[in-house]
């Protein structure tokens, strides 16, 4: 007992000393780490380093969706689109463009889609018109990565993505969407098996550019509520709140499957809250 009683304080002192030593080392390590970080920004004299080249966001020549900054359209100036689009129409202030070979019926279908969505909705339309929104109709054999605006996505998304994509409105740095001519004309050889997915794609633009902030967040809440309720299991709408809104838009105006299923009546029954929101946004 006495031996233990003698060694206990010594042991305690040793432990305390070791603790201080370890703490000191850790502190030193942290200081070193901090200095490594700072050394990149500050030269030895402690003065902030002058920026070598000021980086200003600039639009690259020719618009693409990968520029990472919002493209503000110049009011009153004609919309700029790549020169390959020899065919151009204007419907309610939204452009429809495509290469020379595109069937006029595809333009008609796109025009009708725009009318269906926006005839009664000048408030939704206005921000899109102001920002020079346009629809690209891809030729039957033209994949999305062959369109100048979207080719830049190839590195990010890979070839596999483009062999499956029906239409695209993603990365909406500026409001542009692309759909395939075959899908617009109901040709089942289209990448979306003849389904007019322009409703879905324009739904993305509405969500990004036209919704009020409360409605924008309401979509996110409804999306989470739907997932919590076990809805949309393994369905595309479950991907994220954006696809949820876009596919809801597709169901609201047409149907979300090439077979004709998931139409407005389905939506009203399956997801009544989303239906109510869409009815308020788009009108009944
Ligand atoms: Zn989508």
C-alpha cells in the first residue's frame, strides 16, 4: 500500500507532464497548418500578395450553359443564337430555333406547347421573355451534346448521359432548353419515344426564372413531403425538387409517360398538393 501511495503522485505528475507535452505538439501542428494555408496568400513580409491576374467573369464568345454566371440579356437587342440555327420562330416572345432540316411540324408542336403553358400567364412568361428564352429543336439525328449550347456538358456528364437524355434545360445559366424533333412530332423513334417533353423542360425554366421565392420553396417542401410519404419511388420525379416540379408540369399539361399515363387526372389523385400548386401557378 505504501509503495502504491508513493508512486501514485509521481505517476500523476508524469501523466500531467505528458499531457502538456502532447497539447503543445498539437498546438504547434495546428500553427504549422495555419501557416501553410496562409503562405499561399501572404508573402514572407506579411503583406497580402497582389492578385496576379484579376479574374473577371466574362461570357465566352458564343453562349453555352457552362459559363457559371447568369447571362443577362440586353433589353431590346435581338436574341443571340448560334449561326447553325437557320430556322427561327418567335412565339409569345420565346424563340424556337433549329437547323435547316427540322420538320415544320416540330416547330408547330413547340409553338402550341408554349401557347398551352403561357397563354393565360403573362406573369410567368415575362421573366423568360426579358431574358431572351429560347427552345432548341434538335434534329432527329442530333444529340444534345452536338448542340453548341450544351456540348460543354459532355466533360461533366459523360457520353452515357447523352445517349439517354430526352431533353435538357439543366444548368440554366440562361433560359434555353433543347428537345428532339422526333419527340415533338410524336415519332416513337425519338429519344423520349415520341413524348413531347417540352412541357417538362419549360417547367424547369419556369421554376428557375419565374416562380416567386415562396413558391420556389413551397416546391421543395412538397417534394420532401412526397418522398416522406413514400411517393415517386423509383420514379424520375424523385430525383430532386427540380425534376419533381418539371415532371409535375409535364403531367399537368400532357402526361409524363410515352404510354399516356401520369396525366393531370393522375396527378390530382396521386399528389393533390402539387396539383394545387401547379393549378395556382399555371391556372386551370
Ligand atoms: Zn428535367
